[in-house]
C-alpha cells in the first residue's frame, strides 16, 4: 500500500472559492468589505509566519486584513480597541501575545462575535455541549484548526456512514490534548460518533461518542500508546517536540489515516507504506477556515 498524500493547499483552494463568493455577497449586502485585525507581538517565529499566511489568505478571498504590531503589555488595550471598532468584523490573535499566564485572559477578552479562531469560552461551551446552532438558526463558530483537520480527513476518505451518527464505528487516536487543538478536535470527533483515545503527557482519557446522549462523555483510561495506535482508524498528532518518538508503520493499523499538525515531524516515513492517507500539515486549511468563520461572523 502507498498512502495518498493530501496537500492541504489544494483542499484549501477549493474552500477558498466558496468563501470568495460568500465574501462578495456579504460585501454587497453590507456595503463594506469584511475586515480582520490581526494582533502580533512577535518579531519572528511561528506567530509571525502564521500572520503572513493569514494576510495572504484574506487577500485571496477579498477580505481586508490589517496587521497591528503591539507591545505585550499593550495587547489588552489593542483587543479592546478592535472590539469597539464597528469597522472590524474579526480579530485574529497570534499567540504568544503577552505570556502564558495572560494569553488565556486575552483570548477571553476578544468579543465572541469577532472571534474568527472560535476559541472564546462562548464558542467552546457550545462545542463541548454539542450545541451546533445559535438561537435564530445561525451555525456556531468552530475552532479553525480542529475544523480544518476534520475537513482534511473528509478529503482523505474518512467514512461518514454511521447509522446513528456520521462517525459511528470510527476509532481515533489524538496525541495532543491542548485546549487549542487536541481537546476540541477530540470533542468534535466524538460528537460525530467516533470513539477517541486522547494521549498526552498528563495521561490518557477516552472521549466516548455522543450516541444515546446529547454530547460526548470523557473518562480516564489506562490505554497505552501501543494499543491506541494499533486499533485507530485515524491517528492525529500534534506534539511540539523533536524528541517525540515518531509514530512508525509497525504501530498503526493497515489503512489508517494519519495527520500531522505539529510544526515538527511526528511520523516516520514508514507510515506511508501502511496508511491509506497521510496529511503532513494543516496550516493552509486553518487559515481558510478562519476566513470561513469570518464570513459567518460578519453576517451577525
């Protein structure tokens, strides 16, 4: 077997065509181009690279993108200013903005009606309670990187044919339980019916599928990496370390779909011989999903 290698840029291009049409419609309806303000405090590194990707992605779909470089101590004032500006429809924070203690507070400071990342507790609560629609019928905003991963999994051939939920019968292993990606991704998969084994330095938990109940459930587990990988239809890794023991072909089941969203390589090349599909990165789709979220926010 030779794995299909999914190029996220190609998948993102198809979604951008849809977003471009939606941006044009919103612009006609409101008489103004949707605008995102990006807040950045880093002179170099992944945050700045991400901001540059976002600027290009916004321009490609007709969104006005303004990058504001701020001092860490002034980040809160910059968020408040963007919140209060009626000409700003979305806010994109490139962390770290301040420090590990203040950044979670800054994330909460962003007006959820302008949160293109979908990380405010307002949206997180809807996600974890599996509430998909707001009063009035508008769809909830989902965190852009987990949403990007789900869209890429669909493109890679993840089956969605469960009788009681789209992913009923699917088993996933997610090696990362961050509040930004790993945890919400596990919840989204489980809300669609998958069983998700979540591995992290803090231990293992299982996200039980939301079948027979409104939302997923979470329980502690003693399941090992070896067992979780051996039975997973989907393996998603996001370990930000060069010291992580790479996932090898010997560890995964035949035909598994593998996704690497870390800036570092988490998979050994041997998985290409056993996986049905491999997604080596997610970045272009994350930016596209953020622009997609903006269109929904701009329609409020």
